[in-house]
C-alpha cells in the first residue's frame, strides 16, 4: 500500500467517526427534556385555559351524556346480576 492510499483511508475513517459523533450528539439533544417551566407561568396558563373553556362551552361544563348513559347501563346490569345471584362471597 502506498502512503497516499493509507492517508486517504485514515481521513475517511476520521470523517466517518466525526459524522457519527455529531449524529449521536444531535440525537441526544433532540431527546433531552425541555427546561422546567416557571410555576407562576403554569398557573397563569391553566387559568387562561379554564377561562377559554368557560367562554367556549360555558361553566360548569355540561356532563358527558355518553359517559352518563354508560354508567347507568353498568349500574343497571350490576343491579340485575346482584338481584339474580345475590351476594355470594
């Protein structure tokens, strides 16, 4: 092997290592958690969202009819089971 060929391969290897190191650092930075939010800012944002909710759908928020119906059906089914089989512990 000549010096030129060895030198070229070394340069390619160095460039490859540098590229992979940079990619690893970029991936680590992308997965890093964001800095903590100021608690006062969090409260202001939460209150702002509640105010928006109140303006858009009214306050208090209306109950979810689908959920209420599902809970009634579950209670009714449980009542029928309990009436048929009682408390068999």
